[in-house]
C-alpha cells in the first residue's frame, strides 16, 4: 500500500522520526481530488489536469544539492531521518497537472511559482507556511514540536487557493502527486 494514502478517522501523535514509518501503516485512501476557489476545475477555468504531459521549457534538472533540485521527484526517500538534510514535508507545485520529473520551470512559470505558498495544517490545528521556490519545490525541516497526523494541505497564490480534499498521513507529497497521478491523485500539485 502506498504511503500517501490518507486516514482521517483518527489523529496520531508521532515524533518526526516516526512520521514516515507510521505513514507506511496507512489503511484506505482518502479522496485526493483538489479544488480551487470552490470548484474542481478552478472556478470555471480549464481543468489543469486535462492538459497534456509536457515539459514546456524542454530543460531538465541535472545535479543535486540545492532547494531547486529534481522538481517532481519524491523527496523524503533521500531527505528522511538520518539522510542528510531532513525534511518532514516536501514536494513540488507546478503550473499544470502533468509534467515529467525533473522538468525545469520556464522563466514565466518561475515567476508565478515563486509567489506561491503551501500551507499544511496538522490535526492539532498547527499551520505551517512553506514558501514555494521558483522551481516549484517546497520543503519543511522538522519543526520544534512533532506534527499531529493526519495533515491537510493547500496552495495559495494570487489571492486564490487550491485545497487537497483528503487528510494525509505522509509529508512526501511527490510520492503521490506524480506526473500521471498515483494513490488517487489526478497528477501534480497545481497552482490555483
């Protein structure tokens, strides 16, 4: 079973080190469809997941070691407990719903993405605000207090929001929000 599957029936208090071990014990998936401004297709705009799979700039990331590395690839596998820079929440926001792994954003996309924020709320009501880098990547190192699972998330940019409808037990967002969609997602995390 995939670690991104949500469970909203009960909250679990875990230490950051146990966050991802606990995620493996997920049961049934919660709905992962997202909505922007109150409608599934973004308030009357075209459905961002209906767009074809394309890397608009035609350029792909190669290398490692920066906050802009490997957009779209799962983060926590390499950035989990005891593995270099540790993140408890990490992923990538895109401008469309289907983009290949490691695709670099165009300069116009970088401008839009760099204005966005990802918000994550844990079951205790604590809200973390994560800036989105021009690559679309966002990440959170372990906070002082452990997260209380499950978590909910949303992206905000330009006065609009896109909310994930299901609570989640994992902070490795790109593990489910793949190019083709996995574990009930339609594809990538998309700007509202």
